[in-house]
């Protein structure tokens, strides 16, 4: 009961998988379902372009949609199940049949950590929404650099550089203060020695 799919099952193999069908047959809905299973949302839903009630097959008596996604990582088999409806939002994640997490937020966090990819990275670098495959090409050079830096996590290095510069600035200020105090002390010591030498 997910969108136009009353009951559908897909088995994807390694390499390239192609979905063929007429416009409106539900090809994009399959990709939205994959994203939803892992992260509890997908771009149209995130932007509020698609309401929860529109996720349930139109014209059916179903109260909710259900997505079950199975995948393998590191030789271990995982299964994510989500149900969503107007008054329902459930999720659970299992590994080799054993329950690991329950609840939409907890399952999303576990799925992201298991894959090593969060929602933002997934939707920008892995999942290209329909008519958005040229997203990076449509940006101006500066925006494209910013986006690619973000995807590669280079912003962390900028943050580290700024923090290092700030720390170096503070250390430099402290060094100047210490030198100034040391110079004053040397001047005072020299004056004392001069007095002693002259007997004054």
C-alpha cells in the first residue's frame, strides 16, 4: 500500500538495476520507498511536497503503508521495517532476525550508523531525485565548490584551521604579556644592581 503499489516486491542484484515502466507506473515510488525505509523520509516528504496520507495507496481501505527493506553489510543481513499512516508511525530494525532497534528515530540513527551514511549525504551524493540528477551541474562554481567540500567533509578541516589560528593568536598575546613582564623584571633587577654598585 505504498503510493501506487498495492503489493510489490523487488530483488536487486549487484551492479546496475533498471526499472522499466510507463510514466506514473511507480518507478520513482520504489526509490522513495528505499530512502524512506532507511531514513524515515525522502526529499518530497522532507520538503512537505507530499503529505503522509498520500503515501497510502489511493482508493484502498488501508490505514497505513508498510515498507520492508533487507540489505547485507559486512556479511551480516539486516532488515528494516516501517509502517506509516495518518495516525501511525512505527519502525524496527533487525540483524539476522534479532531485534536491534524500535521506533522511527532510533531506527534511522542505527541505519545511518550501520551504513556510514546519513540522510543528507545519501540524498546529495547517492540518491538523485527525479529531475535533479544535474543538481551539481546547475550550481555556479562557488556553490559547487561549497557543496563538494560539504560532501567530502572538508568543512571539518576549515573549522580545525580556524580553531588553530584562534589558539595561535591567543598564545601569541600571552607570550607578549610574559615577555613584557619579564622585561620589566629585568629592568628592576638591573636598577637594583646599579644601586648596589654605586652604593646608593
